[in-house]
């Protein structure tokens, strides 16, 4: 088959689909991946045909308003800003999306590309497959990923899932006219969104989630397949930088600290907080700067800061993983088999943070707005010294390593019968 993957967004939004795309290519499929311009070298380096949208996601994430919204944990503000950013690039996204999907047999998208991918597939009369790396289908087993605390106030999960879906729809809705009416000549979606449509509610859905972490709920239908996480594994011959190897071999296993694509308004202040916590615990650390822009100035010899970190290689070699709770980093941290300390900022990150705590694979999470050096030091100490926690983290890591989510997902796609109209 010829498969188009629509995956705009941050590195965390794109990476699972790069992993899935590589698996599909290995199985003999032709794959195109549409994403924002920041990811061109990343996608191409993994052997996937890249179709860029000339929109800079990094600029949006680095903006002062977005940094403030993320660090403050304001879902409403951050999603409103995302909606404004999406509207600015909507016409270009649909134009490039149409070009990408022309002549393809299947359009595949997750949350970040859901509405535009579905719309383009509808316009071109091509089958559409939902493929998520976060749980998005309502269930009574766990809450919606954007409102995980709603049950404590309302006593049920239906409200939590409804709010999660509506929050995503309201973020996209400002682009609806540009994409569907102006760009594709289609009727706009209903005011409350397209979730009840047959194409989104009853057609096949694949989830890049580990059944060891989130087993398939009993109230999910036979059209839904939980395959295992979609990991982009490092090549067998990967050689970490000499700087990283030398640091690892110099002393005791370090702690990993990184917040992915999340930006900090005051990176020096965040770096100093982390260093203060490490002084209290006596640990060495590897820090990932990423788009967060954490400062490299005046770091002690016990701290190494890198712009690129091979999670697959590194995480099994550290004492603990401190991260923001992004879906991909959470999955990699759990597979690494060491405790995770989650510092959620916004979005679905509190959901993953609570999940790690519930699994006993890490200490109680610390919201970014409540992070102090003392709290971080206490969490690191617990992750290093709670033997029950370390055992549970190692056990979960072994289970996840035994799963091959990409191969399982490819097998499901091969077995499904997709026919053009």
C-alpha cells in the first residue's frame, strides 16, 4: 500500500509515526510523512519520504506567551495559543496535505493530524485510519487524558472524556472553515465536532500503547487494537558521542533530566534549581536542553548537558529519569526499567504523571508550578533508595521490552482491508 501519515507538531508528536513509518516501509509499503519543517532532517534520516509544511513549530513553543501558559499549567491558555498558531498555517497545511495524499491508498493520523487528515481523506475518497499514541477513545476504565482529575469532583469518567475531546476540537475549530470549506470545498464539521461520525467512531483504530501499562479496556470495541508502544529504536551500531561515553564511564550512574520540547521562560533559574537539588543528593546528571533552552553556562563537572540524547541507549544506564511526562518520554522511561520522576507542565502530561505514580514506577509526581530544589531532591532520593519502586520499574521495563508495538501495528494494518471508494 501507499500510505500517507499526517503528523504535524513537536518532536514528541512526530517520533512515534516515524517509528511506525519505518516499520511499514520494512513490510513493503510506500510511506510519505507530512509534518512541520522542523523535522525534515529527522524524518529523512530514518529513510522516510518527507513532505514539509513551511510552518515553524519551534517558534510557537518558544514564544513568551506559550512558555508562560505551559509553565503555569494553563490548559485553556496554551490550547488557545495553539489554535491561533494552527489557524495561521491552516491553508498551507491543507494545501500540502492534499499534495501528500494524492494517489495514496490510506491516510493515517493521530491527535495532531486528526481533523485535517480525516478531511483530506474524505475529500479524496481515501480510507482513513486513526492511529494514536495517547488514549483517546472514551472508557469507564480511566479518565480522559486532558482532565484526569475530573472524577474526583464529578464521580465519573464520561465528563472527563467529553471535555478532553471538546478541548481538542475547540483548539482545531478556528481552522475548520479554512481547511474544510475554503481548502477542500467540504461542509464544516458540526458545532460540537465530528466524533460521532461513523468514520471516527466505528472504523478501525490502532493505539501505540503498551498493554502492560494500559490494557485494552473491556468497553472498547473490536475495531480498536492496542499494539504496544511505537519505539524508534537506535541502530544496533549506534555509537554515543565520545563526550557522553566518557561521562558515563567516569563515575557512578547519573540521573537523566530533560523536559523535551517544553520551553522555560527562565532557563538559567530552572538549571540552578536542578543543580541545587543534585547537590543535596550528591548525584551526577545528564541534562537535555532541547527546545527548552536550559542554560549550559557554569555547569559543574558533575553535570553534562546535551542537545541530543539517545533515550533507548541511555535510559537503562541511569539511576532515574526526570522528565515532563510527554507520552513518548514516559514510554521510553518505563521501558528503561528505572524509576521515573515526572514534572508535568500541561496537556496530557498530568495523566502520564499520575499513571507512573499509580504503577509504582516512580514517586508522586511534582507539578511544574510546585517544583522546588527540595522536592526534586526528595523525589530523586526516593527513586534511588525505594527498592520496591526500583523492582516494579524493572519489572515493567522487562514486560515492555518484550513487546514489539511497531510490528504488531503493521500486522494489524496488513490484515485490515482498506478499499478506495
